[in-house]
């Protein structure tokens, strides 16, 4: 029989153990609704994936999971809200190449640190950039583009804005090929796409979801996929590397993270659930309709990936002297 003193000492030791306390907390979690902060407006791909995940996690966890839009400043407002939230597993954040890959290198006074302030849970979806040319340009391949540029042709490329993934993907191409192209930033991909179709610009890089329609309808010419493998949504378009130019890999991504110091058992549980969700046929069909490839990267893999992305985009931004006024 355990005497009172032994019991008290045992309880004290348990209370003093962060691991035991964390595990006990995680076993009881969740006991109330969970919010997933979406740092972009409703209706965009990040929002759609967040709501899909919220529905699936609600079923898996037995508590309501709600997607909450907190847009503004290119995702910085929502990310900052999540970074400052209590690390108790009840606030999560949809993170993207913008919030956690490019912005840290682009904005010297970012209100959050993408690596120190967050604990990655899982990478969810991937979508590479597609290099497209105007039909009026006569450019049908990466080799054509390089040849014309080196011959002194005046070539303009559009983007969805200074410092955007569509801008930096072409800067990566310029650096790898050693060519000069003139950047023409637009207010968004839709405007840039219209300029490409009219021939006002000769080149544009856009993520697969924005490129599929114009390419398939024959309004523009896709000359290369900025990834290590071809896109299943544009299988006839070769990668840039297949055409002899290496190092041009610009892949957008959307994942899930939590505030730093969220208990490890909770992170493990969420990561396992997301991995399971990404094997569900209905989920895979939904992602296919959005032209996203499932990433299926666990906590540790996603954490390493974010660190690599930070380093890669920082170099591209510095080498191209890209600044935001």
C-alpha cells in the first residue's frame, strides 16, 4: 500500500516533468474547437485546401475545426496572429511559399520568424511554376528563349508582382541561363496572363492552376516546368532541366503549422492525421481538381524543406537585388 508521503512525492515528480505533462495534455486534446488561420482571402487555393483540411480534421478529432481568414500584407497579418497565439494546439496556420519561403528573405522587418516562431506539421500540396510564352513571340522552347535573348532581342516577362513567385522563378531562369530579360510587374496573375495572350509581354511564369487553362486552350505556349519532374496536369510539357538548363526549380507549396512550443504529442497526432487524410480518394480528387499534387511531407521533412526554401529564395532575391518599396 502506498503511504501518503510517497503518493505526494510521486505526484510532485509527475507535475515537474514537462514531457509527462505534455503527454497528458495531448491525450486530453482537443476539448474545444480548433481554428486554422488562413492568411489569404476566401476562395483562393490556400483557403480551399484549409477548408478541406478543416472538414477532415473535424471528423478525425471529434471537435469542430474552423478555417478563419485573416488576409493582408501578402499573408503577413495572418501569420503574425498565429505566431503570437497560445501554443496549445487550438490555433494552426496554413503556411505557403509566400509566408514562409519568400517573405523572410524579401522583408527585413517581417513581424514573425518562419522557423523560430512555428512548428511545422505537414506539407500538403505542391504546384510548380510553368514558363509560358506568347504565341506572337515565336518562342517554342527554353532553347529558343535563350537564343533570342543572347542574340539581343528585347524580351519582356510579366509577373503577378515584384517579389512574387512568378517574378522570382524567371529571375532564377535568368541566372541559370545567363540572359537578360526585362521585368514588367502586374497587379496579379490575371492581368499578366492577358498581357501575355495579347503579345504585350513575351514570357510569363505562373503556377500550374493558373497556367492549365490558357495552355490547354492554346492561348499561350508552355515551354517548361520549373520542377524536377513533369506535371501530371501538363504531361507533354518538359521540365526546364530536360531541355539542358539545370537549377530552375520553383515549386509553390501549402502546408500546415502551429505556433512554436506546441506540445510534441499534439504535433505528432496532427501530422499523422494529415498524412492519413492525404490518402483519402475524395481528398485526392479535390486536390486534383485544384491542380495540386499531394506533398505528403511529415513534420520533420517539412521542417527541413522550409529551411532549404528559405536559403534558396534568399540567394535568388539577393543575387537579383529584388527589393520591396
